[in-house]
């Protein structure tokens, strides 16, 4: 099947026609739990003998005609779903469309217990807490209600409305092992490719790359937790004024960690992250995460790997929030990634 998506006229999504040779969706990974006993057809509300399929990832994919060899497989962060990679809050092309236009197949994941992969094998009470302003501040759009000066986020109120409506809850406890196993299973279906993670997805991303050698590179946008280190090399927790508390690394076996040294890794962070401690908790929260990312990259390189941390303001790209790939300059961010893929010979 060949589909042609025409350029839009009223909004900027799909700025040029893209010829899609194949698209579809599937579940990957997951488990099955069963209740004891025997199923009684006449009493279907009795759980005895019944099963539950859950803890899988949901994946939507598109393959452009005459595309590159390696697809980009996208994993979202906390409070998000695959929507984070789609049309931006202000209606422009997100990375899904941008990289389809550049000839890359794209696989968009809803992680286990989130979004369209909501079937969880663990019960969860879903909160209705009013946390919009927390997200605004922690994701560095500004200090509510004020935007940061020069921030690369639209000041249009509808864009902010769309941004808040991207948030989606966990339907079961966040579990790095379950998520990483499901992400690894995605690559069993997609074949060799490049994993692109965001924020909380960073931790499961490293573990997935350890579990499946089909992951040929990892691109991480603002990983916020889940930093792993070889046994005996875990740094001291990093203190912060953030209400989320100190940031600690986690120890894994050296033989597992060394698998990360076999692939190129690049980590990007945006703006409004200070070099020294500050009482502005949202900025300080990301200060320690950038610092831990550099310690992680140093550990990878110390063991013979190829890892780099790019702080965008240091290379002249300013104003980015926690979502560089959907900020107003996301085309520039995409070109930066495209150049890295070329340097690492991953754009074949």
C-alpha cells in the first residue's frame, strides 16, 4: 500500500508531501497473568480461569518510500505518550513528520501502562491532581505564570492548552524493567534501528540497549533519571533545591554496562539550566540531571565507548525547554540530530 500525504493548507503539519509505503501498529512485549480455577462460560463475571494480557508497548509506525536503512524508534517521557513526537502544541511538524520527510521510518511507542498501552497487570489509583503549573515550571517553559525570556515555546494560549492536554497518567506503577523489555521487543519487530528517548524514557532506554543489540544507537533528549554506572563507579547522589530530592545513579554489572560502549550515544539538554546551584527549584532540578548525564557519558567513554552530552546553549542554540524536539526551533534541532546521524554513518 502506498499513501501520499499532501501538504497542509491551514496548519504547518506535513509541510511537504511524504510518500508512505507502509504503515501500521502493533503491540510488543508484555505478559499474561491468569486467575486460578476454571473459566465458567455461564458465569463470565467470575475471574476464575480467566487471563489478562498487559504490560506491553503500543507502537504506530510509518515507512516512507525509499527510506534510510535504520528507522527511528521514539520513546516518550513522564506524563507523556507518543503524542509528544507528533504535531507540536502550536500545530507544526513534530519529529514524526520531520524525519519521515527526511526519509526515516518512524516507530512511535506508548510505553507499558501509558496511553494506548494502558492495560496493566498491576492495579493503580489514577490521580486527578491539579498539576498543570508544576509541569509548566518543571519542564522549563518558565516560572508560572511567566514564560522565560526568549523561550522557544509559543505564547499562544491555545498552544499552552494543547500542551497541557498532552499529559496522560500511568495506569500502573512505572517499572523500568517492564518498559525496557517492551522497548527491546519493539526492535525484534522493527529490526535494527536508532532509539530516541525523552526524559523519564532515558533510563529504560539504556536498559533496552543492553537487552537488544538491534539498537544501534541511542539519542536521549533531557534524560531525567535512570542513570546507570558500572559496579563500584556510581557517583555520590547530587543534591538539589528541587522538591524531587537528590538525584542518585544506579549500579549495574560491568559486563552489562560495557554493551553501551558498543554503540554511539548522544544526549541533548536545552536552556535555562544553570551551572551552579540556584534557589529556582525547576532550574536546579535540571542542573543536577545535566551534571549526572555528563558523569554517565564520562563512564561510557572511560570504558571505551562513544558518548557525548550537548548542552544546546553552549553551541549557540538558545531558549529550548524540556521539549527541544517540539519547540519553535525544532527544525534546527532536527538538523542537529541529522548531522550526528551522518557523522556516525547511521543515515545509510
